[in-house]
C-alpha cells in the first residue's frame, strides 16, 4: 500500500471530543509538572505511589463503588471488583506481605494467567512498597528460573499447576525464594495458601511515604546477547501511564477499556492495569486464550469502548474476514489501538472495514515504560506509520558515526536508529545489576532504542526493523541467546543460531540452525527431539518452531555466529558485507 494514503479524521465524525488534539503535538512545550498535577499524591505530601493513584484515590472518591475491574473467567465466570473492593483486597495483600517478612524493596514475582489475584497482588505489593515482577505464564522452567535468580525473588505468587510443572524442581537453585503462595489450592509442602493469608490479613493499610524515585516494577526484556535484562521502573512512571492513557488511548470517564495483553509483559501491566485504573475507567480482564470469536463476544457483551490490542491479534481476525462480525452490536466501540509489532497498513484499513474505525498504531518498549509515539484519535492516520511523538517526547532518527558518536538524520524517509531524548517520567532507571549495559544505551545525550525507523515530512515515524537480532514473535520479544543456550544444553548440539523468520500471522517465528557434535547425524527424529527439548525448557512462546541442521554455522573472525547471514540466506536476500566472515556453513 502506498505511503501517501491517509485516513482523514473529522472531529465532528468522532463520537467523543478527543482528549488531545493533533496540533498539541507540533512543537508545543510540555510541562511534566502539570502532568504530575493530574495525580493526587499520597496524603500529607508523602510522595507518589502507583497503587494510591490506581486504587485508593478512586476508592475514597465519588466513584468508589464503581467498577474498577471486571474479570471474565475462561468458563464464563465473572467477578466484579469496585475500587473499594480493590482497596480492601490490596490492603490485605500488603499486610500479608509484611507478615511474611517482606520489607520495602522486597521482590514479589508473579506467575499466573490473567486472574484477579494477579491484579490484587501487583497493586497490594506496590502499596507495601515491594518491587513487582510479573512473569509470563507460558514461559518454561528455564526462563522462569533465570528471571527469578536475576531478580532475587523473595516471594512468588502462582497457581498449583504452574508451581508443580515449572517451579518446584527449581527451588534448590533459588535460595533467596523464601515463600511460594498458591492462589488456587491449599498449601502443599513448601507453599502457602493465598486464601488463608488473605483471610487472616487486616483490611486496613496505610501506604508508607513513597519517594517517586523508589523502585516499583521490574520487567524483563531480552537483548541479542547475554541473559535477560531486568528493566527497573519507579513509582514516578505512573505520571506517564496516566497521561498516555488519556492521550494515546483517549480514555474518558465512563469508558470500558480492554487491553488484551498479558500482564506478564509490560503492556499488560502499564496499560492492562495501571493506566485505566488511574484514569478511573473500568478495566475488563479476559482470562481466555487468543481467539477472534471470543474477542468479538467480549467486545459486544462487555460493551467495550476502547480496545488496545496487537498486530498478531488483528491479523488473526483478518484471516476470518468480516463475516463473523455480521449481526453483532459493536456500537459501544469508539477507539482501537495496537502495539508491540509493526502493524501492516492493510490491517489499519481493515479496521475501518470491520469496525468503522482504523486501528491506531503506537510504539514503545519495556525500557520506555510508556507509549512514546502514537496515532491519536484526533489525528489523521497514515496506515503503516507508528504516528507522532507524544507531547513531552522528543524523538529523532540518528546514525552512528563509527567512532562512538551519532549524527542526527534530518532528511525525510532516511532510515536510522530511533533515538529519544531522556526526561519523561517512565524511562527505565537502569538494568538491574548491569550498569555497563544500561550506559551503552545512551550516546550523545540520546537514548538509542535499538529500532530502525524513518521520519516523514509531516513528522510521522515509520518503523523499519530492529537494529539487532532480537525476535518479535506474536508480540513477545525473544532473545536469540536464551534459545541458543538451551539448544546447546542438548548433548547432540555443538552450535546453535536463532533467527526470526517472517510469518504472516505471528510477525516472526523463532527458527534455529543447529550444527551437531561428532557422532550425531541429522534426522527427523533428532529434529523432533530438539524441538521437544526446547519447548519443555523454554515454553511454547520462546522455543523454536523450526530447526534446520547445518554442518557448520557462519562465523566472524572474532568467533561470533552471523545470524544476519543465516537470515539473509533463509529469506533469499542479499548477503551484504561479508568482510568479517571467517568460516562458513558450506
Ligand atoms: P517490548 O519491550 O517487549 O515491549 O518490545 C519492544 C519492541 O517491540 C520495540 O523496540 C519494537 O521493536 C517493537 N514494537 C513495539 N511497538 C511497535 C510498533 N508499533 N511497530 C513496530 N514495532 C514495535
């Protein structure tokens, strides 16, 4: 689809006056102090705490009995929590943590599907000023153990099944993990029972003074090399979640909001929990797995007005066409947004055909803690573009000069690395215990995002690709190193290299190339065994879907495997600069 295409917005045509008008994006100064003033702050000037803004503030306001969380279970069970209910539950959990000896700064890890306890635990732990780290429940034992180790987990909240399948055997590796709480079963050996803890706990809790710079959330993300990175976020990030909820997602009082992302990833926490609650908007949580029919049921039956979803989901819907939408009443819907991977221009336009409005793409990443670039409700949409930087966000395209510096690209549609000027409240404060890795992200006063992008003459940004070898599969960031390391634990594997292979639905799938040790021959049985080995340890999201055998893998003179070359060959693309190639696969 050509770049010149635009979906023109007319304010009269929109069902609601958008919170932020397009012209606010064009060079107007932005005051973060004014953004902070939209929030309450702890009583008596005791600082800023995410859970106070998300829960207590509304619980004691006029909408205290309004619905904060509407949960729809897999079997259709519904549970509704008002802000007051949520205040009581989160108070109990904060007290339970104290009783278990968790101090301020203590690490609380969560491993569960989208169940109400996950939301109570997150907000309760934030009240107790513990640090919350959500894990994705589809991870296998290996990624879970690595993250619990790096994050120095002291307590894990999970389900009996996940515990038995994925954690129990690892406990000897985790001496710091003092408690495991099971939300859905009586305590078994070495675990505690959520319900018993909550029943015994006091329903009143006063949030201690909280410095806006106190650590609040730890989200893991993956790089090309090395272990996963623990991205540190502080309570101050709530300013960004709140403001971008209003601007990028256009949340208004009375909205019924649904973010289909899992809280195991940053979107599911920042926007599947914090942003709607701080904005006093009903947050719908759906436990069921991804499936277009279920989504349509949810949109219709729950009267969703704002839906935040992802390209993989949109592509799954597109595959079925608009037929399943026929006869449905989706009149409550007024704003659609998407994040996490490149959104095909066709998908944006399909939104108009299917729902009468485009999907609004926006861009951000775990490190930025909140949406940076977005297509706003009031803005014309250029299908295929991520939109424009939000107020207070300065973005640029830069190129590295080869001597450790960067130069700004001020031409239109010339690709370079997407860079952001630090200063917004939700920027990461570090990678846990990895100062050097953190510092490397900043050059010449800019934060380099690791993404390649271009800017057009109207200030819209266009995603080009990753600057590194990290893979995005169904919206989940997968670090090749983690996959390669697991494959190499198999006795038959000498070397492994992992790439992202384009896929029409998932965006990319994880594909591995493997060289075998002497004495092992490639075979279909061995391929299946390796796929099974990886899946068991890494979980379905991270494990490779395809494995090819190679005699050798192409390497640079310094011994690094050239994933880029494997990818180019896989896709039949030009092989590029081979001057550093030392040994080849052939
Ligand atoms: P994560 O930290 O897991 O949220 O992943 C962040 C990465 O996802 C970004 O650095 C991009 O590579 C990719 N991403 C996020 N949003 C978009 C988008 N709207 N278009 C293209 N890529 C995106």
